[in-house]
């Protein structure tokens, strides 16, 4: 039997077959937002880089607190507030890197094609990633507080430090909010640059340069409003008063809101490649 005859029989056989109608877009339910958040949280834990970064943050925080516990005089700077303050420095440097890697891995590990195919609305993906790193940041700050409490108790038992456990809620909230701002800034730089080494170097380098510029006499006033190193410190110390809130808002607008807006805009429009 010739190919032409076969094709004719096939056409006759299919002539009575009713093709399915096009799927109504209204019948397709999009991925629930909280499922996207849970997936991004799993990415932070399941991936090797994310897992080791979280472990590294916990270990470095523990080492810093342990150094404070077993050095110096037993009755000096061994209160719970001192240990809680010791967790600020390592987490301030490392938490933003967590925010950076949460978004840049889509490009560096070339997983963006799969992610944006499963959820075409990239803005939803970006917001879910941001919420995921904020949740992770909250958990790490809480873990740091537990470490501070544990080493306070350990120092009292081992060294007889007789510590004070009194810490105002303003200090706790201030530390939490400041660290979440740091995480958000890291995420914003990652979304804008979309390259892990470049985003990390830029995030760490730019504030140092800006602090040096702000230290110049005729730039000090600008630095008071735009240098997060200065505007976040009263928040860490729970000493926000007067125009400190306005200065914090301006610096957050410059270093968080603006790059985050541009970063999400770039995520939505940038080309995603599989190789």
C-alpha cells in the first residue's frame, strides 16, 4: 500500500474525531502564593549552598557568643543583653548574603527557566522569595537570641557571672527589624545584579565607600540621612527619637526600596536561559 493511500485512510478515520476544545484559562488555578513561599524556603534549606550558609551563620554566631562568654572577667559584660548584642555583628554581615543567594541562584545555577515556567508571573516569584528570606532571617535572629540565653545561663553556671536578664522589648524589636532590613537590602542587590559574586561584592563594598564619603565634613549631613550604618544604629540600640525615624526611612528608601523596585523590574523583563 502506498503512502498516499495510507494517508487517505488516516484522514477518513480522523474525519469523525472531534478535537478537544481549547482549555478555558478560567479553569486553570494558579499556584497558591504560600506554596511558592514554602518552595522558596525549601530551596534555602535543600540546596547545598543555602544549607551550608545557614549552618555557617549559626556556627559563626555561636563562636562569637562563646568568645564573649569565656573571655574577660566573669562579672563584666556577661549579661543577657551583652550576649544578645554579640549576635548582631556576624548576622549583620551574613544575613544579607542569604538574601542575595536566594535570588541570584536562579541565574547562577540556571534554575530560572524551570521556576518561571512553573510560575510565569515572575513578580509573584520575587515577592515569595523576599518573604521566604525574611522568614528565614526572623528564624536566625530568634536562634541567635536562644544562643544568647543559653550562653548567659552557661556563663552563670560555669563562671558564676550572676548576669542580669533584663532586656527591654524595644531592644529586641529593634534588633529584629534592623536585621530584616539588612536581609531585604541583600535581596534587593541580588535581584538587581543577578550574579552572586557581583552582588556580594557590591553590597559589601558600596556601604564602605559611602561611609568614607559621608565622613567628609561637608557630606556628614547627607551621611546622617543616607548611611544605613548610622541610621540603623539607633534602631539596634533602641534609642530612636526625633528625626531618627525620618533618617531611617530615607536610607531605607535609597538602599532597599529603590534597588528592590529596579531588581524586580529587571527580574520580570530579563531573559532566562537554560545554558
